[in-house]
C-alpha cells in the first residue's frame, strides 16, 4: 500500500513541499503520497489525531504549528528539544516522534550546495525568534564561539542562548545599536528575522560584511532588502530555497531511511521562478 504523508499549516496553499516530496519519491522509487493540509488555527491536535487514525505515517509541520507539534510529540530528538519546536512528525502506533530539520537543512545548503565551509568562520545569526531557534544548535555545533547573535533586544537573545545552555563567554550577544557590534565584520550573516516579509531592512552597519562574505536570507522566492544590501556591500547573497529542499530531504530520510539527491530538485524549482 502507498504510505501517506502530508504538510500541515495555516496558510498552506503556497507550500512547495508536495512538489518536493513527489520528486524525492520518483527519484528514490518510494511508494508514497504527500499532500498539503490546512488545519484550523485552533484544531492542529485534532487534525494530527485524524491523520494518525487514517493511517498516515508522518507529516511536516509549518507556521504556526511548530510549537504545538513540539508539545504533541511523545519522543523528541536532541535538536527538537533545543529548538523547542518541531517541523517533522513520525507516527508509530501511539508513539509520535518529533524532530526539527531546519538547522541541518541550513547547514547542508551552505556547506554542500554553496560550498562555503562554516568551520572557523565568524558567523552572525540575526534574530531570536522561532526561525533562529530552529537553526542555532546545528550552527553552534560547527562554529562554537565564532557564533554571534544579534537582536533588537538583548533579553530575547539571552533567553535563546540560555535555552541552548550556551553562556555569554562562548557566544557574543548584541543589540543592533551596540557600538561594539557596529564595528564587527562577519564572514557569514544569516537573516532569521521576519523583516523580508514586510520588505524591511534590518539596521545593519555598512561594515558588517568581511571580504568574500556570504549573506544568507532564510526567506525564498524574491529579492529582499537584506539581499540587496548585501550585494551592494560586496557580499554573496542567496535565498533559503536550498534550505527548504534540504530540510525536506532530512524529513524524507527520517521517514524512509533513504536520503534523496537534493541538487536536481533545487535546480528544478529555481527554473520555475
């Protein structure tokens, strides 16, 4: 029988996940179906129970349900525990396994697809919200004390650092208006804020990018002010489409035990734009 999977969110009609997993299944010869499902804002848990009873094997979870998915999971991976959010659920009887593949997706896109090693690089992570939580631990595992977090308020950044059991002696914390921050230069700058959604530019100084720096916008599908600013200041600017595909590939591996090739899928999606 065909194994059934889905992505659940609200809104969800824009999701590229069904197309991505269809390509993965064709590539690997896996007999699966994958669909996008809209869940009511107050009905996520009920929808998950409905899918489990219908025999679904698992699902991806997107905005705004990642924190609810974390609470719903009966077992969680280390990276899910660190992020306090789940984007991948696997069903096995009464057991619901929760994982978060966002961070590994980001790291693989940067290091493998973009061929930009992160080790021994000065990395700036912008933001201290849900997107930043999802990627902070995999980043820290590679770059350690070379990771810096900047946020509009130090309090939120401190909360995130403490959640990862990382202390200020290991990770530098700044507000955008901090004078010490404004003279720093970074080899990798990752925008995990929501500024791209409203076409806003984060308050970055002109000196933020080191020579040959990579500017990574976690949003995808359009040029954001951050990407434009990065190019104007000599950085290599990329969007998060590769991260989207890589995090999906990690979910596919969790479910099927097979890791699909991501390069042809990324290429196919970019040609559609």
